[in-house]
C-alpha cells in the first residue's frame, strides 16, 4: 500500500538576479516617498572591483566601478508563450464546473508568476509578494474583447464594463494572496530558514517536475452561468505596454487596477490579454456539497412489486372474471426487492387453484392432442366451431427444452418448471425474456453465427472423418485383415516405433526378442521375394518342418521366433558376429604409441624445438634481427628447465644467417647443431611463418617438414580414445534372447491398432476442442457437435430498456439524493433468464442453427466487468446451466444469498462517476451505541475489513446500483456486532480550491480549514454572499483572526485546498 500523498505550498519563489532587488513590495499601498521608488523597471546596484598590476614594480591596484542595472519588468513583456501554461482549471469549454470553487491557471516554471515583479518580498517577514500577472473571470455580459486599435496584430484588448468593476475585481492590495507554488511532496524544513531555501533548490534540481506555480481567481461563481477567464498584467507598466502605450513615467509598483471608491474615480477598464479560455458552471456544487445531500432511506413493500391484473389473460380464461378469483391482481416483482420482502401468497383459494388448473390445461393441449389414447380433452378449447385439422397454437411451456418435459402436472417434473409456467407473475417475467430475444433476434443470431463458424468447421471435419473411415475400413478389410503375421510385420514395420504393446513399442519388443530387427526390414523383404531365382530354387527343395512343407518367404518371422530348445527341422537364426583378422592392428596398440609420443614431446629437446620457433616468430615480426641475448631470454621463459635452457642457448649461438621475405623469415643454423636438436630426416622445420633450416650436404635434397605441436598430438590422442570407446561398445556375442511368447496376440494388437475407426477418431478428435467445465476439452467424435452460442453481456440492460420498473418496482418514487439497500429477487431473475433461453432455443431451431435446444445461452444478468475482487467465484455467471436446475424457482443461482445492493440516487455519481464506493467494517466507540470505521489503508485487501462492489448497474438517469458480497443481516449488525458502513470516497488526485456553500447564516469561524462563502459576507450575520472574495471581511473568532492577519499565500492555499471527501453511512440506517 502506497503512502498518503503530502503536499507543500510556498507563498512565492524567485531565482536568479531578481532575488537581488532591494525595493520592498508595497503590496499595492501608495508609496510614502514616490521620488525614491523605481519607475518602469526595478533596478539593482552592481559594483565591480577592477584590478591592475604595475609592470614597473608589480604592485596591485584595485578600483571599484559602480553601475545601476535595470531588470526586465512587466513593461517589457508583450506576450506569453502558450507552452508556459501547463493546465487550467476548469479545462477549456468544460460545462459543469463547481460554482463554489476557484478557477486557476498553472505554470510549469515555479518562479514564473513573480519573475518580473519589480519589488522584493515585503510585510510579514518577507512572506508576501505580488505576482506580475492577474487572473480575471467574467460573465459574458460583463466585458467586450476587441483588437488593439494601435496594433491590430498585437494583444487583444479586454474592456470591463465600468458598472461591473467592483463586482468582478478583488482588492488590488490582496493580489499577493492568490499566487503560490505547489510542491507534490512534503518539505521538511521551516519556511524562511536557510535550510528551507537549500531544500527547495535541491528538490527542484533533482526533479524539475516536482512543483508548479499557480494563479487563482477568487471570484464567486454562479450556477449555470457562462464565464471566460483572462490572464492580464497586474502592474500598470505591463498594462500600458500591452496596449502600445508608453509606461516610462509610471512607478514600477503601480497596480493595473483598483476598485472604484467614488464617482470621481476613473480607474482603467482596458487590459491586454495574454491568455484566455471559456467554461460554464453546472447546477450542482462540488463533491462535498453533493455528498452531504445524500440521506439514508429504508424502502417499504411498495418497491418490491407492482400490481398486475390477471383477470383477462385470453385463451378462454377471461370468463372466470375478477369476481370469481380470490386474487384478481398479483404483485409483479423486479430484479431487486427491499430486504426481507415477501411476495403475495398464491393461490389463495379454490378459485385461484381453478385458474391455475385451467392454465395448465391450456399449456398442455398441444401435447394432449397428440396422444391417441386420450378420450376426454378440453377441445375445442376456446372456439365454438370444430377446428378440423387446423393446428392449435398455444402459449409456451417455458423451460421444456432444458428440463426435457412434455407436459405440466406430470410426476417427476422439476419444481422450477411448474412454478415458472403456472404462476402468472413468473410467466409474465419469462415473457419479458422472450420479448428481449424477439426484439434483438438479428443481433443475437449474428453473434451466434460468428460463434458457430468454428462449430461448422468441426462438423465438416467429422463428416470428412466419416467418409475417410468408410473408405479405410474397406481397404482394411481387403488388404490388411487377411494378412498373416509375417506379411503384417513386414508391411507395418515403419510404424513399429509408434505402436505400443505390453507397455513398450513394437520395435523395442522385437529388438529384445530372438527375431532380428533386420528380418522385417525393406531390404529383407526385397531379398526373399518369391519371384527371385534363388528363392524359387530353395522353395523347390521342399524343406519341411514338423511334417509341413515350408517356403522360404513364408513364416520367416515365426521361424525366427522358435526357441533353441524347441525341436524343429527348420529354424532361422541371425549370422554370428565377424571375427577380427589375425593381422589386424588393435586399437590398444595405437593408443599406446600415441601416449609414448605425448611423453616424448615433453622432453627438453622437444621443448627447445618449439620454443625457438615461437620466439623467432614473436621477435622478428617486424623483420628485424633480434640480438642473441633477447632471443635467449625469450626462449628461456618458454622452456623453464635448466637442461632445456642450456640446449637452447647452444642452438641460438649456432644461428648463422637471417633472411626476410614478405611472407616468411628464413633462419639458418649450423648443420650439426640442427641435426642434434631436430634430427637428420629433415633439412628444415616450418612453423607460423618461420623457416629454420641447415645447409644441405652433397647430393642432398631439401626436405622441409612442419613442426607438430604438443597440442596437436594431444588432440589426436583424444580423438583416438573416442574412436576406441566407440569400437569397444560394438556388440559382441551375447546369450540367446527370448522369443515373443504369444506371437498371435502380438499380431492381433497390430491389427487392432490399424483399425480406421480407432485411428481416425483419435486423430480428428485431437484437433477439436469444446468449452466444458470452465476449460477447453477434446471431443470424442460420435456425432455432430451441438455446441451452443454464449452471450456474455449482462442482460439486465435489455430489461432496463423495456422499463426500469422491472429492475426496481416503482423506482421513480425513490427519493432524490438518497441511499438505500435492496437485495436480489432471485426468483424474478431466474424466470427472466429462463424466458430468454427458451425463446433463444426456439429462434436457433427456426434459423436452422445446429442445436439441441438445451443450451444455456444467457447466464449473466448483472454487470461484473468493474469487479476488482480477486475471488473468481464472484466473476461467475449469475445462474447455473438450465439443464442442471434442480431446486424451485429462485434456488438455482450461482450467487449466494449473501448479495446486497446499495442504491444511490442523486447528482453525485453523475458529476463524479469515478467516485470510489466500498463497504467498510464498523467498530464500537461506545459498545451498543456509537460506531466508527474499522481498519486502515493497510487492510484494503482484507475482506474482513473492506469489501468492494462485485456488480454494477445504472438506471437512467440518476440511479446507480452497487452489489456487495455481504449478507444484509451482517451489514446491519446487532447488539454484539457493529455491522458495516457503506462509503463514498472522492477519488484523490484532483486539485481544487474553494469554499463550502451553506444555507442561512453562519457563526464566526474558529477553524480556518472549514470556511464557507458566508464567512465573507459583506454584512456578518446575514445570508449575503460577496461577489468577489475580500480577505478583510472574514467573519472569524478572535483567535482565528490573529492567525488570519498574518497569513501568506501558502497559508491561504492550505485553507482553501479541497481535500478528498469521504461519506460513510451505516447499513442499519437503510435496512429495516
């Protein structure tokens, strides 16, 4: 859990040379000594120390030079870049801004509002400084905007109507209060200390985005009004410069506006516009004012049902009449009902029961007319003439496809089907589901056909499977089934590695038996073909075994499978392994020779041979002759042993000549020394571009050989060892292997594995998956797939479009700005869902969709897409699949009876749709009496303290529903259980400033964090509201006034900052 965000406000911020201005800000008051005040621009005195050094005596001379530097001020600014502004509140063209809040503009650069102010901070220890900009907010009839007559291409000109000046402008002496710096993190040091300034500088250098500067307008806005905000100069020099007038004789600190104090006043009304935007206020206020309007309510039985007339249903039942029924009207419920609400009992008497029985006969008539054994039928039912052979169309028996019933009143029918069809209230509800399907049949079918695309492709595979199976079965019966074991083994040899028998593959079983693997190979089949000359000759010899004549190409596998101890005239065995020739060289002999060579290579002489060649390659790479001493040293480092070093030194001393070419270096050594080290067989050794040779003798030809290194010999030994290991692994003569005990069963397994109906079913079934039991499962192809389409959107929305009274009966009578708690009406929801699924089943059949009409196409009533819970069960559909319904209507929900629904009606969630709504456990402050919230932000993920909505719904225009997995009784609590609060919390992050709006009069404020607009009324104790905030009119207690008199812009920002608001109401206030 992240920490709570903390902010810090600064009254002003300056960087750079402007920090050196010495003339203090008079805060709009007339100057005491005007002649001592700067005109047009602020200035600073700069003194430079010039130093020179005498050439004659080197003496140092210092001479100060004083200058007055004039700084850029408001009179030098002709426009502002739009990039300097990062945000406006409200945004441009917003139409529902809170009338009790202040508009403002933000700048990216933290010092921007005070950068060109021509003064230093003054008053209250330097904690007040006026910005050089002013934000005005005006209604459309309070101003005009025109082009600058002197410079049409310059800044536009704002002209305020003189009669509106005092209403739209705040006192010019208070402009210091409406600009501040906002840090998005807390500051640890105290304002005004050196450590504070250092911390601010360090924070901004580390993260330039950690703060912004802000300019507010304290205008009191009116609801449902259009306004336009203007950013204009706050100093007269800036105003005149923007209007293309000369400000050179104007005091730099002169403000650009004043309120009129009398008829003779003639203060300016024209201002150049740096930036502007427009917006409109809404009818309602901010989050706090709207939240405080919400009141908890307990709803009565009126909101559980609406009266429904059942006396004229048609189909011949109108004759019963209202006078003959105990219940001529019944209460039709909705998806929600008051907690504990019980529907009217029905039937109440014999006439009501007759009504139900007659309804059952009407619903059963179609089935009864098909029964040839029926002797007494209510036919004609509602006609006085014979119907002949015309079909009779009767009302639906809802749910008959899913429950597999044919008529009502039959023993064994599920209770829910009887209740659904014979209770007029539930039949009407199911009819609503049928109406939804009829109205949206095209879009539902379009979605269904998109889903059936995969089903059609799968069924096409199954049809192709059936064709392939028939063809392959014919081939199998003709070509495979008649084969003997011998031919079967030969023909099926390629598949033996993939066919299992007795827990291992056929290939492995043959390999472990007396039957040679080669006996079933393609080469063997070719060798024993009956048409070959040698095979014909052998067959004519008439070999016999056990009295039967044997042909060589027949029963070969069986003959290999005869055990050695079994008597038989004709046995086949594999050829014995070959014996190595007498003169063959054994691998061991070669390995010993190589090992000896490796050992020889490590003698002093062999080390010297390679060391000298390597040293020559290194030292002569630049084709320069190395001195003998260096050559000896290099070789000594390579050979290390004293014997080798002595031998190498003697060899080096015998070098006679060097010769260089572009590709190699030739070094000549005396013949006897060369022969001593390198032997007599070669006249030279070559390695890495170095040729070391000796002079040739008489009649001797040059024999140059490469110098084989020790690494090469060792590598050769490794390769030889690997080869020897492979040779040693070759199989030798082993003991006799066992036979395959039951060769007939062995072959029968192969025949079975080759059957087309088995192989093709497995192959096709592995490519088709259907969704079942919350996962994709492979099918067993036994017939066409009847997978049904699923519509996962919440269907309460369709019911709401018919009438929101079907969600909450008489919902228009729910009081405005109210909170209440209801619970789901499971029987109503299930009846509606049953009607949806029944009518969809009929529609699918009519459209020739592949269906058995038993699919649960609609199972989701509520909207759960915004459910943030991690518990998967709370995201499930609302009802079980209809074929699995076993209880009565209202007992087949996947959601337990623990669900309650918080109903909120009012403007709060319309204006603040991102409001966080949750339930929070209560705890006792005073046992049995006073409760408060339990848990902290660290417990947000603990359902014992916090619960979040699992369902959401909206009823236009202003009713919001939030469902919680919380039993109503637990939420209400009791004498020992404090119960639960329901909380509405403003989402943090939105920065706003303003004052509360309250009715009537207010008492002097003691807490500056809870000021209202009424605390600034011109006449304290009245209900008047000031049009533009004047800090001097605050109605405060003496203690609060002391703090108020010394405040700065940062203090005021903290008092006016609108903290996120949270409203908590206990469930007992909303449950009877």
